[in-house]
C-alpha cells in the first residue's frame, strides 16, 4: 500500500495542503462579505463622508484580499493523491 510507504512528512504535507485550500476558500467567502459591507457603506447618502470613505477603504481591502486568496488557492494542487486518507 502506498500510504504505508510514505514518509510522515509527505503525508503531513498533503494534509496541510488540504487544510490550507479549505482555509483559503473560507477566507474568500469572508472577503466577499467585506466587499459587500464596504459597498454598502460607500453607497450611504452623500451627507456622511466618513462612512463613504470607510466603505471605500473596506471595499478596496476586501477586493485585494479576495484576489490574493483566490490566486493562492488556485496555485495549490487541485486534487489529493489517491493514497491520501483524511481519516488517518
């Protein structure tokens, strides 16, 4: 069996890759929420310049983080090797 022949660090590397991919996907969803909150604050009436500026800042940061997380997640291997068993 291939899993029995692996060094512990090989198996750990695959496990950490799976965890990182999951974390980046969760972060990307949260980044979308940041963008929505920022856009909502930016669209308040013109009489509230602080809210509009804060909204623009949150929107900008959310877009950057979304782009960063998405690019990083896409660079990870898409599939786990057939010998990987997450239960171990």
